[in-house]
C-alpha cells in the first residue's frame, strides 16, 4: 500500500488499541494531520477494508483492524523501548533476584505481567537439550540420598535415590563412600547431555560403585519433563475480553501446561516474535495475540518469556517488555557456575 494508506491503517490500529471503539475518518484526520479531505480518508478506509486490513462492524460505523491489519502494523514496528522507570524496575528486579531457578522464573512472570497488565508466561524447556554443569550426591541422613544436577540452562534437577532395599546400601550411604560417589558422578557427568544414557566406569570400590549405580538408575527413571510453565497475572486479562465465552476459552488454555509449553516452543522454533489470532494455531486463542522471545544460556535457547493478551494489545509496549526481560533473564542465568545452585538445592531438600 502507499504511504498515506499505511498512515491511515496505523492510525486506525493505534486508536482501536487505545479505545476499543471503531474508528472513523474524523478521528483518523485528527490523529494523522494528513493534508487531505475527509472524503479521501473515507476512500482510503474503504480501500483498506476491500484489501482485508480493516472491517466495518455495521453500516455507518467506523472501522476496526483485522488480523491482516494487525500483522501489517506489527511488521512495521521498530524495536520499541520501555520508559526509564520501567527499565529501572527491571534492573532492580534482576539485581536482587536470588533463590532457586523455579522461584526466579515464577517471579519473572509476575514482573512481566506488572509491566504490561497482560498475562505473562515463562517456560523452562525440558532438560533433554541441556548439558550437565554440575553433579552432586547429597547425604540427607537416615540412609536418604539425593542427586542434584545443575543444568547448562541454570535449572536444577533433584532426584531421590532409593537405598532402603539393602542394609549394605544403607551402610554405604552413611559412610565415606557417599563423598567418593559424588566426586565420581561430578567428574563423569559434567559436560554430558542430559538426554544421553548416563553410565560411569567402575572405580573398583564396591560401596562407591553401588551408590553410583543407584544414582544412575534413579536418574534414568526420572525422565526430564516436557517443560515447566510459570504464569503470572492471569487475573489481569479478565477485563480484556468483552465476551465471557472468550475469556473462559483463554483461561482454559492457560490451565493446560503441556498445550501452552508446546505452543510457545513452536513459536520460538518458527522464529515468530508475535502470533496474532489464528497464527497461534489454537482456536481458543482466536481473539488473542502472543508476544514471545527466547532466553539463552551460553548462546543456547533454554526457554521463553511471553505475553498473552487480546489482539488489540499494545504491541510496542509488549514487544519492548518481552525483549528487555528476556535479555535480562539470559544475563542473570548466565552469571553463575552452578555450585551455589547445587548447594541451595541440597539445603532445600534437607529442609
């Protein structure tokens, strides 16, 4: 389309996002200050409607954007940015973030929702693509053992080891063999892919080898999950949809973790930063848009942060928030070497 019609379309989208009301030619002229007559703008609106970018709810009403109109608008957006207060809010959050990876991701979803007033979702992809950064066998007392794996994504896996089946195993777990087995596991597993079958060469010490074998068996039985989902600000979208049925459909999707994780992973793999309506591939989200960005550790995508809102969402703000938070989260997860996370995980299990 020519530059003037692109300006008219942008004005309609921006006005509808702000007001949720159909936009007429007078409003377009006031917003754009185009040096043309109202009749010319009306002709442009009609042409944009004929091309599928706008729709008219009923005769004599103004126009509203279609999916194609939103897509054209989004494709023409620049990178966008948060205001200085919001940037400081994000910096302060990650400067003081601490605790388990699950707590960080859950808090990050709430931060993103607070910035935008949309529902926010943070996904930690399953660990089958990760490598092991640190492995530790922890004696919890009373013959209870825990394997703690810190992954390259910063995620921590905890797997309990069953040593109750044999008095000899219980005795080994309470002796120095636990420390030796922990050292063997750390040396043998660090840098290996979690998805591979984990095996370790025998040391020749019966007690140590028995504990190592028990730990490996427990890890083999504890398959990595599809992915963890953290949702923040669900209540914030309740006022964003006029039809109760639409809201009910959206909330039902958010309750299905596997469905959401699969959707977001698909969008990231397809290289989409914004999916509008039918582009999500999910009928319950036909009136929604999703803005998503991956976060990385050591250059590898390990999850995603995203926003879910109505198709008339504030795309510039949403894109700026998602990309700012994803970059900060990547930097935060890439700082540590894994040891503090393992120690924290062990203390949590002991509690």
